[in-house]
């Protein structure tokens, strides 16, 4: 899952150091309250964003459910249409088989019709040659007796009826042939038209499903992004909560130190506070180099962007150390920074934040107090990194997304 670390402006990132210097200005105590108030306001804003993002996710999930239901309905219609297409195809196959069978019957009918045609032609030719109806009269008038006359009338009637029957059968067969051909051809035409309609309907349904799937894919992408945003907002809230805890701890430590200074001042013959030299010694600049190696990329413009720290590169297994004493704000994996540790320092009353990114592994955890030179992790190539190195940032004040407090680390490193 792609995740960007802190696409927001951190209102107040303050930490506590294991090294505290004498503080005599009362405004220092007031600044704790101000920072706590800022973090409270920032958390309120972030929590409001979390609530809005959850509502957005609920709407997207409802939209996904709706699209799923629509796709399911379309799938059922496609299935039903495919079933009808299959039925029509089977009917067309059956009708074509019937047409083939009918063609054989028609061929037989045609043979009978042709035979009758020949017979009728012969009959007509015979009638024409014998004078047609007059020939029948000759047959009747040629009777030798009344009995012979009756017999001849019966024979002529039989011949005439036979001719009439042949003609009627001929007409009936012709009509049957034409009707059968017309009926099956019409049925085949109707089935073909129905098949085309179903095939067109299926194409339309398939297109609708494709469109719905496209919409579902887009909504799913929005949902995934919203889930990432929610995760990021919840991380912001957790980060701010940690800052509030650190500030409260720093305030308690400050008040304890201040009370000790006042007690020592009242019992001492002089009004001076305990000497700063009684605290553990620190590097003159307050920082030490966090690792060994060479600077492969400096602070400033780089490839059209601004590089907010320095890159220190070296091959092999290279340990990374805390540049100053302080408290680990956050130590975790970020898609951009990789394994990263954020440490807050209080040096001579000034808050600094250092960042140790692209570590191969982490040797500290969130909320942990560290001493200057303490092991933080090993140099690595995690996150958006190309080649093993330590990306090291120094911020004069809190870390924020715009990195407006970033300073050139080389100005504070010895």
C-alpha cells in the first residue's frame, strides 16, 4: 500500500533531552502551555478530518455495494439473454433441418406435379387431335345399343372425373408446396430476427457491465486512497498524541529542575544557579556526525526539487548514531523515508529535530530516550532510495511537512 508520511503541517513537535540546562525565564514554562494548546488544536483538526474521511469511506463502500448489486443484476440478464440466444439457435437449427426435410418432400411433390403436367399435356394433346368435346359425342353416338350407350356414358364420365381429380390434386400439391415453403421461410426469418435482437441485447448488457466494472474499479481506487488517507490521519493523530506526552514530560522535568535550582539558590550563599558544567558535556556545536562515509548529496536544489538534508553514503554494514541526546518521536517504516527515526533534542533551550532515513533496520523505538552517540540503526536502502546511504535532516524547531525549519546539517556538524 502506497503511503506518504505526513502530508500535513505539524503544529508543534517538541522533545525532551536527557541533558537539561538551567532555565530561569518564566516564559519557558508558558511556552509549554502554548505548545500543548497548539497540539490540542491540531489533534482536534486531525480528528475532525478522520471523522470526515470515515464518512467518505462509508459512502464509497455503499457505492461499491450498489455497483455490485447492479452488476449482479446485469449478469443475471446476460445469463438469461444467453439462454434465449441458445434456445433461438437451437430452434434455427431445428427449423433448418425441417426445411431440409421439406425440400425432399417438395422434390417428391415436384415429381408428382411434373408427372401430372406430362399427363395433362398428353390429355390436352389428345383432346386437341380428336376435336376436344366433340370426340366424346362421337363416342356416345357410336353406341350400337342403349346398353352400349349407357356404358359409353359411364366411361366418358369416369375419364372426365379422373381428369378433374388430377387437376385438383395438382392444384392442391402446388398450394401445399408454396404454403410449406412460405411458412418455414417466414419462421426462419422470424427466428433470425429474434436472434439478432438477443445478440444486440447481449452486446448492450456486456457494454453496461464493462462500464459498471470500470466505475467499480474507480470507486475501489478511491476507497483504497481514502483508506490510505485515513491511515495517514490516524498516524498524524498518534504522532501528535506522542508529542503531547513528550511535552508534558518535558514540562514536569523542567519544573522539577527549576524547583531544584530555586532550592539550591536559597540555600547557597550566592544567588547563582548550579553551574552548567555540572551537566554532562556535549559537543561544542551540540551535534556529532551520525555516521561515517562521504556526503553523496548536499543540502539544497537537486533535480528540480529541494533536498532538505544531506546523504551520507558508505558500503558495508554501517552503524548510525544519534547526533545529539533527545527523545525518539517516532521510529517506524514509511514508504518514502523507509525505516526512519525522528529524534527531538533540546540544546541550550533550542528545540531541534533530526531525521535518520532509509535505515536498513531500526535500533530505537518511539518514545525512547537516547544519548548522543547511541546506536539508532544501520545504514540501508529502504523506502524511496537509490543505493545504500543515510538521509540526514536537521530542523531548527519542529519537523513539518513543508520542512520550513530544515537547515543545512553541515552548518551544525563539527
